[in-house]
C-alpha cells in the first residue's frame, strides 16, 4: 500500500487511499446487505415508518454500516492515523456525526408536548446529549491513552454505550442497531490505530 497520499478524492478519504479491490468490495457489499436488513426487519416486525423516516434512516444506515467496515481496513487505518493527524482531526470527524445522531433523535425519539397536537413533537435532548457527550468523551479519552491500550479501551467504551442506552427510556422500534453501530464505527473502528 502506498504511504504517499498526495491529493486524494472524496471516496479515498472515506475508505483510505490505496484501498484494495477486496476492501472496497467487502465494505460496499456489507453496507448494502446490512442496510437492506433494516427495512426488512421493520417489515417483519410490522413497524410502520413514513417515507421520510425510511429514506433518511436507510441513508444513515448505509453510512454507518459501511463506516464500521471501511474504518477497520488497513487503508483507512493508514489514512486516518497517518503522521500529522492530531486529536483535533479525530474529534472533528466524530463531532460531525452529531448530525446523524441529531437526525435519528428527531426522526425516532419524539417527546410529546401536551399543549400541542399529537403530530407535533420536540427533540429528545436527554437522549442526544447523553449519547453525543459519551461519544465525544470516549473520543477524547482515546486520544489521551497509550496506543497499546486504545483497542481494549475502545471496546470497553463501546460496550458501555450499549449498557447506558438500555437505561434511556427504551429504544425506538426498528432502531435497536443505531447506537451500537454508531459507537462501533466511531470508537471501536475509527478511533483505534492498527
């Protein structure tokens, strides 16, 4: 694999410059198969989502499932953990995923407001703040600990996110996969150098 990255395109930044055809095929096939599993699961469980929920959730599922696999490849590790990458780069990458967490919170975690009609809902700030805070704290912690402890620490933090989320007033039907996959992508996969 080349170590001189030079100018790279958008796709290369996602999967890492020099990704092999096998890495790209595995990432793409896994992302497609796992994304297809989400609406299939909802149909089998008789969970009804409107078109907006289906479209946005499928798009985010593809990114997250593909990201778990892509961020685990050698090409991605070489790219995201190359010399010159700082804690700021890693924190920025993870921080940007707050948009995904926000969209899922808005789409799937409505909190009814009694004074308004049933169709109106507000953002579940508790769910968002707890998960975003844990995500950012975990990312920062990974930047501060020695490399040889990053992998087990990342797995401990990811597992802790599963347990914490079990206490947050349940999970929206059909979205049981979201927080585990988000943490697995960003902490367990992206956050750990080779």
